[in-house]
């Protein structure tokens, strides 16, 4: 995973709430067995509408999504995160994220930033007024800024550290494998095992 | 005197809270003890003692220092299961939680297996891992190779990965093949007090047995494969109390749709939901699975129900249920899996079962639902601007006029199936409505059992003959039209009454329009061709 310290880019004002993962990438696009190539499926249904915001030339280079409340609800497909990343997005800002989507983002290195809905509205207005304006999302100082707007955001220290260092969770856990082994030694015998198969 | 309430999780974590009626106190730490402000707005604070655990007597002393009496508090069911699976807990880091059962399917696992190979890792516990093919699998001609080459590649990839890593797999054609959340319970691998994960958000289904079960992404799938654990932030707990007797014709599906409409798609975010109350206790295991299944539609990663005699009876005959003395041992443990009477939930909501009615969604998220007897909402009458805009957009997508009676809506397709309502009891309920009747001439009805075993059971009861005689299609097991990854899809503009779990735009096929309903409403709607309940027949 690449480390994330700070990112500056233009933003996509996605004025929709409840952007579920079926909208981010419909199921028919989930059939690849790699982590790349999902950009074609990103917002596939909406992109077939010429009026959709991502189809507007002024937003075509955006790298930051600014969306309505409850972004990433529904299916646990991490393909939604990969689709956003494959397309070139580095950050998603919303006033609330679905738990699984947020977890997936943090594992894959896509930064999710929670701001108050009023702040999201201010960002939308600022960007719609001048789509070329550069938004900076700084994880070091936990701040989003564009022009005269500047908003601090919260993120837990552990996740921030992992993202800034670009650390692999599995490696971190394997450092404590002795504790896993100890735990397993006390696992009750009545708990089921899948092997051997019983019918 | 303010009451300082505290509890013990595992000897390393203690937690504190002032009783809600009291509000004063500032607890200043001894060395290694973080100062905690206890004010009226702060319900409680976690206080990590990873390296500085203090004894119960010390805790009582601390209570006295702030002029309080210390009260040891019980745990909720979710907190008990969490504590029982805590491998590692350190201040400032997520808890490391042990996973008892890992379920795999073809869509969210290939990149995880690839990750293992790339880093020269292997599966830590293949004996706690099981796979099935469900999302892509066709429901017709299952004896032939999968026609869609991309779907076939994904299924073939799962087969190759399971072979390489020694994972038990139930493939198309096998009696245990089916939707992963139907397969776990029918094999008896889903048991109370377990932690269960799968790269699928409807893993919450397994919570019906009093287990902590939730969906994960592919990075987490790889993490569980490699370590059999997950780093997780402890969720909050919410009690959803449903008391009273459900009126005739009102099912588990209607209960959960009503709950989601009440708390919204984000209402359960960050929580584990515990469904409680006499109406929940009265449900069968199938009904409880329907309820827990859709916890994610309320934003909660997991939902659970305390195990009881209904749970034990269901489990006893299942292949992987413990036997003999192990059954007794297990059962003694399972009986402790209730929220203690003195435990407290972070949130609590109440529903009166007697007031519930058959429920149906009209919009494009599962919270956009109303009783079937009512009307499509009028967006201009919705006060919240965000919800108003969402409603207007949903009605445009759904091709619905505001204010019309729901029962006037004509449908094209009925889908009976999915991990929400594809179990034997669901098929029986629909068959009872359809018996001796014909479905409307202009609708098609797909009946897709949740697993090959459910299909066999239904056939042994003659349910397939009832469906076929009524004019419905009797298909093979899988996720099918719930998400339309296989050929079972809605066409553009086509409208369904579906017993599945998501009415998102395009979920059942690009441009398709979905109304979520119970199996009873699905069957009645099939007969009348418009959204209906059995009472309308």
C-alpha cells in the first residue's frame, strides 16, 4: 500500500446521498480476479447519462470525491474502493461513511475524510463556483483546504499512522502471532471445524 | 451520590461511566491512568489499562474518591462475544479479534488468494474455512459449463485456489452448494457465541444464532486467511426491542423493513444491533436469519439474537453440531449468551409488533419503505431537504407517481429467493399462498432456493410442483437475481417484487426497478400482478 501524507487535486462535487457500492460499481463489473481494471465500472450506470457530473469536462481530472451523507452503503465489495482508485481518486469526503466501505478504504489506502454536512455543502459551493480550484487534503495536519476554506477533520491516530506509513496490516498482526497461538490453545473443543467434512 | 459504574472485559480493559441521572465528577489518574472527565454529555469513557490493569478493589476505591458508590455492571451479548475472542488489546490500537469461521465465495476472494501468494503466506486455519460458489452461478443448465466466460473464470479461480490451499469447497452440483449464508447454518457450522466473517455484507445473517458475524472486504479476507484474526474497533451496541404478537400475514421481513425505515440506512452505523423482545423470541430460526440478514441495510455491520431453545432445537440435528458430552458443554456455554439484566446498551429503540403491517419499499434504498396499505410518499411533504431530494430522485428512477396507492403498482417479475428469504420456510410460505392458483399472465416468477439442499427439501415436500403448477420457474440455487451477476436480471425499466435485500438502482439489472417484499407479499403479488398481500386474494 502506498503511503498517504498529503494530496492536492481538483474535486468532484457529487451531490447525492446514499451512494451505495452498487452505484460505485455494479455487480456485473465484479468479475475480474485482479485488483486493477475496475475504472470502467466506476459509477457505470450514472456515467451513461451525459449530464452526470463526472462526465462534465471541468471535473474529468478530479482526484477527490466530495459526496453526500452515507457514502459506500450496501455490499462489502472492496472493488468499490479499487474502482475509485483505478479511476484516479485519492480521497473521498462525506459527512458519513458506511462502516465496511470505510474499513476497506483504510486497508487499501484510499483516504476517507469525514466533515460536517455544512462543511461539505461549503466545499460543493466553492468547487461548483470554480471547478479548477485545488483542494488540499493533508493527513499530517488533518485538514482540508480550498481557497479561503479550511476545515480540520478527525481520524484515529492508529489509522492515520498506518496510512502515513503505508503499512500492511497483515505484517503488523503477524508480529503478534504468539498471542494468536496462545489464544488458539484455549479454544473450546466443542467449537466446529470445517474439516473433515461431515454430512 | 453519583454512581460510578464499571465493568471488566478481560482483566486488561475496564470501563467507567456515571449513571445517566448523575453528572458530576472528575476522575484524576494515578500513574498510568488516563484522566477521565465524566460530564453530563459524556455517557462513558473507555479507559485502557493494557499495561496498568487495576483490581476491582482499586476500582471501588477510585469510586469512593469521587464520592461515588461503585457498581459492577454486566455485559451485553455482543460485549461477551467480543471479550471471548479478544486476542490482543492495547491502548491506541484496534483490538485483535479471533475468527471462528471464515466463509468464502468466488467474488471477493481471488485477490485475497493472490495477495497470499505474492507475500509467500498460507492459510493459517483451513479447518476453520469453507467456500461455496453462489454469486455467479447460473440457476439453469448447471450441468453445463458456465456460459459467461468471465463468470466461469471467477468460479474456476475459486476452485483452483481452494485446491491449492486445501480449503473445503462446495461446487455447483454438490448438495451443499448454495448461498454462503444458507450453507453455514444448514451444515451446523454456524453456532452461538462464534465470530464469523465473510467477504459479503450479509454475513450478519449468522447473528440469528447469537454469533457475532459481519461482512468484510477483500483486504480483510486476506488478513483472516493469513492470521485467523482481524484488527477491529469495538462497536457500540443498540437494542432493538420488538414486543407483542405479530398480526397475521406480518413476517420477519416486514419487521426488519419497518426497523430500517425507522432508523434509516445509517441508523445502525457503528453499532451491533441486538434484536430482542417477545416478537423476536417467537420467530423461527429462518425468521431470525431474515431479520439479522438485513442489519447491514440499517448500516450495522452485525445484528444478533440471543440463542434459546429454538436455536438449540434447530442445531441439534445439523451435521457439524457438537454431540454427546460436547453438546452438553456447548449448550452450557450457549445458555450464558444473553445480555445481562444489568447491562446497558448505547442506544435502545422500541417497536410494537401489534402495530406492524406488511411492508414494501417504494424507493431506491431499503429505508424508503412504507406499509403496503399506504401510498407512495409525496416528496414535497418530506421536511428533511436531503431526504426530500433523495425521494424525488428515487421516484423518477422508479417511474412512480407521488401519492398513488402502492397496491396500484403493476409488476413484471417476482423474485423469490436470496440469503434474506431463500430458506425452506420462505418457500413453504409462498407455496401455501400459490397452491391451486395461477400467477398472473403478464408476470414471470423465479423461485430460487437458497441452497441445493433447500431445493431438495422443497422437492421432497412437493413445493416445486406447486410453483410449477402456478406458472412459476423452479430454478437451481444461488444468489441469482438478488444482484444479477448471473443471467437472472431485470431488463431496463422492468419492475420486480423481490424477497431480496436491496432495492438500489440497477441492483437486479441495469435500469431495473425493485420493490422489496416478504415471501407472502411476493406470492400474492404474483397472482394479482399488482403489489398485494394474501389478504387481498
